[in-house]
């Protein structure tokens, strides 16, 4: 009975880390960063610190009341009242978490934000401990008695799916004492990820490099993201060599932190009587193992398409010997600027196929202060949406930079936000939170709609190349790269599940083999310096096991949904919106399948690959016309 805020701390964050930057990004004007209208208004959550404190006290009181439910679930009325209390407390803890997270992320240098985060984490753990008795006691009642209680008390019908899901997990649920013990270890077992974050973000002494123009750059993670796609190839190599050379110095340490996380995942899986860590992770959402297996199989079967992309990239860059440090270089130099007002208009135009109600709701939200738009010192990097404040509204974090990638990110994150708007409107708080498995479909479908709209309005081949290149790179970064990460995760988790040890050097060797295979090193498609295989240490997603594969499955589903909506296939739009509005009221795989896409079958992955090839056909036709 874990609250969504505890299960989903990174639900839609860090996307920018995993997606490639295909086009140069002009910096925003400094004046833009000072407008309050472009920052979110957290008073919508709590008017002041006193209001936060008061709600925290209410939560503590509710947890005392929840404790009084222990051993008192045998009657339908009492079961319902305790589940009502649990649902309201979960909603409250999500609100506290949201305020703390948003406060911290707007200024990571403000110690108050860190204190709020720590306090929210403690309150969340108290909530988890206070509610651990629920599932074991409900399981002790058994399915037959629960069914009888549901039939007797119509008010309990609200909890039918929740109760059914709890009963489904019976083989993996401990008794009350066991669940309490597991909950108490909750804070301690997050130490590997905490150590990683601190070391990777605050304590590594980053190197300084001198670029070909004489500029000296301190090469931290933000600078790496900025300069890895530099126009000068020598600078790109310099950036890669220095950046991953620094990670190499900490290979043993990061090997220990990741191994610690893998051991934690394996221990939890064993305690809960799962065959392995992957089974435990997938079972949380009742996802069929065939989804993961089919994704990896189809990705490997279609690596020739990825290799075709790399050959096209080499052609467009005019490079004979493509190297790994060339994968972020801009395919097209463009000085086109898309200020926020233009980005909003482009987004609203593109989602018109989703219907007037969707467009109206999105337009209204854009005028409210739900969003923190521009980069500034000490603000958290990347982009995400947090939709856990059920009674308020979603919050969107961007670092908008006036290029087309920024417009695409804007569209992506507001796809998430509208998913939460629809789910929160249609569902009670217990079913409004949704799985990542469905979440990324909402965002990437909107990106596909954006591409379609921009191509229809493009005035020349340069503009078409801008949009086609961005879409192509998005498919590479979100499908193939995330599937590669998924295969790597399966490999390292598999070893630890079998009781094998792993050092940083061994993890690097595993990653290197997969990295080289995906990028066609054996076929001469790309050269990869072994030093760059330290990339695994740079990716924070691996501390949230079996998380990233859902980016790949989602973008595959999104291509299918977007095409059917654009084709105005009868019932397609209604089925899609119904899926979004369903929130977490059913198992995510079943929700997607009911809407028309089976992610355990090869079809959606084959369709994505066909779309990628179609985009390359268009780009190659333009390049050929230009004599390149």
C-alpha cells in the first residue's frame, strides 16, 4: 500500500538526460528569467509555511486514526471507513511531497527546500509504516469474504479494483510484522541512490577544458550536455574524453553504489518471493514479462534501422569515420528561434486533433501559473511534470531555450500534465495516479502530433529537415537508447539475482558490449572508444530498476495512437482519451491494450521502425535533391 508519491519520485523527470540534443540551443534572454508569471505559484498548494505545518499535523493525526484500524477490518462498514482514511492520508502525503519537491527544485541552493524534502520523506515513511497492516489483514480475510463484503456494502465498490489488486499480490505479501519490518528499512535502503546523487552532482571535481575558440569550460554534467554537440569535432572529442575520463576515476565507487542498489533490489525480490528483480518490478503493475521480452527482441531485430540512421548521420555531417562523440552533433545548423509564446501556439495548434475540449483545457492551464519555464542558477536541470497534487493541479518544470527542442519538450511535458488533468477529473484520488507505462504515451503522442503539424506548415526543405531530424533523433533516443538501457539493466540485475558480485570494471565491460552492438561497431558503422563505456555511471535511471524500458514501449504505442487519431479512425480518439481518463483504475497493460495497442506483440515496435525508416526516406530524398 505505497503512496504514488513514494513510488514515483522520478516519474517524468530527467528525460532530457536520456534524449539526444539534435540542434543547437540559443540561450534565453536574462530578462525572461525574472518574470513571476513564468514561475509556478506554490501558494496553490500551501499559502505559507504554517499551512504546510498544519497539513503535516493533520497527517500525523490521521496516521494515529489509521493505527486504530488495525485488527478492525472484519465488517464492511469499518473496512470502508479505514480505506477512506487511508485514501485521504495518501492524498495529503502526496500534497506535502509535491510542495517540498517543487520548492526544492526551483532553487536547489536554498536549504529550506532540502529540509522540506527530508521532512516529506520522513512523513511518507511514517505513512507507509502506519498502513503496513492493511494488506496482510485484507489478505487474511480472503477473496471469498471480501467478495461478500463488496456485495453487502455498495460503498465498498469504489475499492473493488484496489482490493482485487491486493489479493492478487498475496503470494508476495508478508505478515503484518514482516511488512512493518520492510517499511522500517525503507529509508535505509535508498542510501545507494543518495550517495550517487551527492557524489555525481555535488562532489566530483569536474575537469576544465579549453575549446578550440580558446574558451575554458568547467565540464560538469550541465556543461557536458551543452558542449557534447559542439560544431567542432575536435571539441566534441575533447569533451567526451575529459568527461568520461573523470567518471573513470570513480569507476570503483560508482560500481559499489550501483551494485548496492542491485543487491537491495535482489533482496526485496527474494524477501517477497519473486523469481528475480525483474519479475518483482513488473509485477508492481501486473505487466506481462512478454512486454519486456518482446521489446528487447524487436529492438535487436531492427538494429539495422538504427545503423541506417547512423550512416545517414555520418552523411549529413560529412564524416567518413563516425565516432560515438558525433551522436549529439547538430544534423542541421538552424538559427530559427521559437519564443515561448510561439511554442505555446504551436503546441495548441498541434493538439487540435484531440478535440476542442482538450485544447480549451490546455489553453486555460497555460495562462495559469502551473509552470516554471526558464533556466536560472541553482534551478534543477531537465524537464518534468508532477501531477500528484490531486486537489490542486499539475506542475511543469522546464528549462526553455527558444529552440525547436524546447518546443518539443514543452509539448511533451504538457502531454503529461493534461493526462493528470483528465485522470484527476474522472477518477477518485486513489485511482488518479497512473503508471509510467501509460504516462509516457500521453507525452510522446503529443510530440508525434506536433511533428505532423509542423511538417504540414513547413515552408521549405530546411524547415522540414529541422522537424524531421528532431523526430528522428527523438526516436533514436527514446526507443533505441532506452531499449539498450533496458537490456543492460536486465543483464546486471540478472547477475546479482544469481548471487554474482559485480565491480565497476565488470559493469563497464557489460555496458561496452551492449553499447558496441547497438551502435554497429562490429559492422564498421561507428567507432566507440572503450573509455566511453563509463556512460553507465552517468545515468541515474539505473538506481530505479526497470524504469526506462517504459519510455521505449510508450513511444512505440504513441506512434500508433497518433497515426490512428490523425487518420480519424472511427473510435480511435474516444478510446485514447478514455485510456488517459482511466488513470490507474485498471492495470496499465490492459488499459493500453483496450485502447487498441498490444505492447506484448511485435506490431507496435515494427510500426515505429517503419515510421523511422519513412522519416529517413524523406531526409535522404531532400539530401539527394541537394546533391549531397
